């Protein structure tokens, strides 16, 4: 049975999560080196009249957030790649795709929403095709 739709939607999810991963790691690497970021954080502190937080702490928080977002996106991308490999071997991976979609969407704080939707469509399609095959036998 052809699994073209599932592979296409999984590949779309891989591209979306992969671009989120690359973008997050790029922001992680450049946010601390930019003097504009330090000026912007200092301006935010003075505008909001915050006394307990320094600009360095805000920049560190942003760096850690982008590192977290990149790591979660990388795991979701790897899950999509593994599911495509298993789809080509005609195995059932619908539950894996659905779990990756839900966890990827929630853990990326809905930044990976579109990739999660693509994985969810591929997972539901895979589960429904496998149920149709089980009924035929």
C-alpha cells in the first residue's frame, strides 16, 4: 500500500521542525554577542523600572530559552526522520507520530505548531490506513 501522503506530511513536519531548530541555535549563538541585545535589555529594565534583574540575566535567560527550543525541535526532527524510515518499511508509526506531534507542540510552547499539525495529519492517516488493512484480513 502506498504511503505517499504520510511521507509527505512527515517530511513537511521535518522541514518545519528543522528550520525551528536551526533558527533557535542561530539565535542562541548570536544573542549574547550582540551589543544591541545588551542595549535593548538595559532599555527594557529602565523603562519597566525593574530593580532586581540585570541585563546579563535577561540575556542568559533568552539564550537558555533558545537552547531549549532548539533541543526540543531537534528531537522532534529526529522523531520524524525515524518515522519516515519505519513508514517505508510498512510498519505502523501512527502512534509515534501523534505522540511526537502533541509533545512537540506543547514542549516548544506552540512555536512548532505547524510542524505538529503536519505530524498529526501523518499519524492519523497512518493509524486509519492500518485499521483498514486489519479489517481486510
